[in-house]
C-alpha cells in the first residue's frame, strides 16, 4: 500500500515565513500531558458530529514550517472517506480527505491509497513509512508517499516529504485516527509531527478495479 498524503496548509493571515508568534500558544494535543484534553475535545466533537455534523474531528500538529516554529490545534469541519469494496466483500479504506481550521490556519489534508481493512478494533497501530511512489497507488505494502503545499495570499510552497511515517491507530467505518511525522528534503527546515481523530461527513464507496 502506498498511501499518498497531500497536506494543504493554507495560512489565512500570514506569509509562511512569518507565521504569527501567537500560534506558539496553541497546545500540542498529541503529547502524553494533553491526552485528557484531546479526549475531551474529541468527545465533544463526536457528540456534535452525531447531532448535526458541525464538527468532524480534531487535528493538532507542531514543528517547523520553513524554519518557523509552528503549532496548531484545530477543528476539522469536513471529512470524506473513500473506501474500496473488494471481491470478498471486505472494505478497504482508500483515502481520507479532511478540511478544517485553526486560529491562524485553514487546512486540508488528503491521505490517499491508505489500504487496511475497516475494523471495529480500537487499536490498529499500522505503521507506514515514507518512501513510496506517489503514483504507485498500491494498497498492500507498508510505504507511503507524502506531499504537501503551504500557501498564503503572498506565496505558496509545494513540498514533498523525504522521510517520516504515518501510523493508523483506528480505522473504523465511521472513524479514522492516526499520528504522523514528515520532513521535507529541500529549502528551509520543514518538520511536522501531529495527530488526528476524524469522523466522516461523506463516505464514497467504489468497487475494486476489475469488479465493476
């Protein structure tokens, strides 16, 4: 399986090289110290999702974006699951697309060719490593290719991760959660690590190639 993770971080009010210092006041929800905070935020979001889909998940990341220390804790507002139905009627997650917002960022992440059968297991723990081809599209291997774009009114950046990982913690019919760390190979230092828990506002299912 060669997941492709496309992350579009749209800086709503600042040049990517001049991220607001206030973004450093955001909490890193992925740390052990903030486990309870994350759990409470996810629980509240899950209730809102079940009621009216007004919240579709929680995303947090920290690191450096082109050398600028950056943190984000954001609410995901829209999530699409693209699932693949196989010949044995098992369902594999093909892609997850999420859009959301933070105090200083609007964001969209797209994880494609994820692979992995949808399961009710609470802890999947499937680790995918960066290094595959973004055009491979395989669903069976343990590699992932990651690309992302940073943009503001003034400029944009297209980057591809040269190393890192994605860990799928939960992959259920109505929930996906995971952790990631990625590094871009060129230009100023870009290293991002984060986590997410999301619930779908839309699910699209297609038959595996050759079955339709």
